[in-house]
């Protein structure tokens, strides 16, 4: 066990031998920290938080009561193989959140980036890859092997099917089931989610100018007309595509085992 002298550990917390607790960490009452856990500088675990397994938590991340990080996957194929969970810096992980380690079939790693907000009751399954500044609203659930790129918002009570990719800056509405890949900057709504436009509020918040947003709108209309992938291939031949348009086209034309949510 390695506990930095500046760390504060409540007497009722249980820290297993082998755990590493960095400087300025604060461990609240009745927390459990497993033997393979590594907490970076300034991590805060509020009361009754559980961090176990081969888990790394980045600096200044706060974990709220009754969250459980690093438990084994909810996957019947899991046979106790070595797997990890890596969580980045400055995340806020709220009450009753569960984030599992990876599996051999998915590369053995579940990963969360920096500056994310994972709200109460949300679940991140095995082998997920979550980017930076992602928000999972209350009780959102990600199945195994999902890829959630930077700046995505997943609405409350929504579910994302296993192996789905959600592109950067996309917005998933509340109470939505996402069964296929979502293009960057897309807006998905409805009980069985459909691509319902662009996340215009998010684009404006990111500082895109009118011309850049207009180019994405033109692409969306082109994708709405006819075969989705074929329309993307035709659009990719244009030499004057903006960076955002190129990003969407690369996402569509890149490797994926799943189909895409398409406009109604």
C-alpha cells in the first residue's frame, strides 16, 4: 500500500494492500479501494464509493457516493481474464454510476477521457471508449464495446446498443434507443432513435461560423437523398469540403461493422 502523506483517508475506509493513493486525495467514510487501484493527485472519493479491479483514476476526478468503478463486466463470456479500467482527469462521476473493466474479446480495456460528467445511475459497460467532455445524463446506459467521441451528450434514460459509435459533438435525446452508428454533430431523437438533424446548439457553442454550419446542413440534405453511404462517397469527391464536413464523411466511410442511423 502506498498512501501519499498529503492524502486524507477516513478511518472507516478500507484500502487494500497494494493500492496507490496520490497526493491530496481525499477518501471519505466507508469507501473500498482495491489492491490494484491507482488514484492520481487530488482524486476525491465521497462516502461509500467502491473502486476496485485494475483501475486507474486521473487527477482531480470526483467520485460520488455509491458509485462502483472497476468491477468485472456484466458479460457471460467473461472468464476472469486480466482487464483494466482507465479514467482520465477532472471527471465528475455521480451517485450509483457503474463502470466495468474490459474483456479479452474487446481488448481488455474500458476507457473514459477527461472532463466528463457521468450523472446518477448511468452505466458504462466493458470495453467502451469514451472521449473528452462527454455527458451521460441520469440513467443513460452504454452496452459493451461502444465508442463515444468527444463532446457527445447522451440524454437521460437512453440506451446505446453494443458496438455502436457516436461521432464527435452528437446529441442523443432523452428516452432514446440508439441501435446504429451516429454521425458527428448529429441529433438523434425518438424512442427508436432516428437521425433528426444536426446538433445546431452544440455547433454554435463550439464557435462554428455560419458558413461552416451551412456546409454541414448541405451535407445532411445530401445524405437524406438516396443511399446514405453512396451519397457520402459522392460528397467526398468534392475538393472544397470544410474540416467538419470531412470529419463526418471520414466517419461514414471508415471501417464499421454496423449500419448508420439515417434521416427519416
